C-alpha cells in the first residue's frame, strides 16, 4: 500500500510523493524508513484533526510491516504509531 496526497488532489511536478515501497518499507522519494518525516507531515495534513483515524490507518500499516521488516515491537510502535499522537 502506498500513501500520497489527499484523495482528489494531484501532486505538482515539483512535489515529491513520499510513498512506501513494500516489502522494504522505505520511502520511494528519499529512501528513509517509511513513514519518513515528509510522509508523516503529509499524512498528518491529510487526516487533519482526525488523530484517531490517523492512528488506525498507521496501525493497519504496522501489521504488514511487522511481517516484512525485522523490528522489535517497541521499534514498530515508535515508527508507525507513537508519532501520530
């Protein structure tokens, strides 16, 4: 699954979409572990004040990531959930 701009919007040519490349779970734009800081900002902007929705979405991302990448439960929590608060 990839993330990108809010539904109905298209990125400009100058905008890089910091999407997730599976199964590596690295950013397609900057190659940092996804969600990288720009992806986190884009997701926060997309969900706006719906922090619960953002947390649920990231929880849905955590499950397949846990199968693909070798991180401890705490590292997975920090990377996918903790920043959403």
